[in-house]
């Protein structure tokens, strides 16, 4: 049975955090201790974790980190961070389910979402309504930015504007 759930960090159990770190370590092989350390250091209590479960086992995950942005207005946004599907489920179209779920969570929270991706993933995110931003109109306030930025749930007239994002 497939189940999609969304929880703030403050509502996650230690077992769920460990499952998230184990899943992430299947792709980013830094070791489980390193994954847990990164999680504790970088994930805030109000960040949102979208999880795809099959028979109560975590097979898909996205982290939506609440951060600040400045455009025509100053606001909080979701930094779309970490989309991962367990390797044996990657060709099963489960990413459609979690991406549609992510988009519904973003809309429900009435937030804009921003992600950074490689060029080869732009077409993938476009399928789900994400819009590529002009690199010249993006400024990352607390780091370097040299990849592709995409935005979701932003009014079309605002997409043409200038954006400043805090990522950390």
C-alpha cells in the first residue's frame, strides 16, 4: 500500500530520521553517521519532510526547507532540497506521486518554492509546473550560485523579477 505523508521535523521520530538518513545514504554515500550529523546541523524544526511509504517502508523523500527570500516582497519560501526514490523503485513512476504531493504541500502552505538543479533535470521539473529563472535575476545571499534555479507557485508576473534567496 502506497502512502504519502508530510511532517515537520519537530514531529519526526528518531526512527523516521534514521530511515531518511539511510535512504539518502543509498545515493550520497557519506556514511550514516555523516548523514545524521548533517541532518541535525542543517535541518530546522519547522522544515517539512514529504515521505512516500510502501508497506510502511520509506522509498521516496523530499525535504522542503523553510528559508527567506526577497523579491518584490520579503517572505519565507520552501527550498526544495533532496528528491530521492529508493533505487529499486526508480523506474516505476513513483516520482510522479511524490512530485505531485510536493506541489500540493507547497500550494497548501501558500509558499513559493525554489530549487537548484543540473541542466539535465530542467525538463523533468518543467513537467510539474516548475519554471526556470534567468540566472542573472537570481542572487544567493549566503553562498555561490552557478547552476540552474527553478521556481514553483509564483505568479507569472513575479517570475520576471529579481530574486534574492538565503539557502542556509
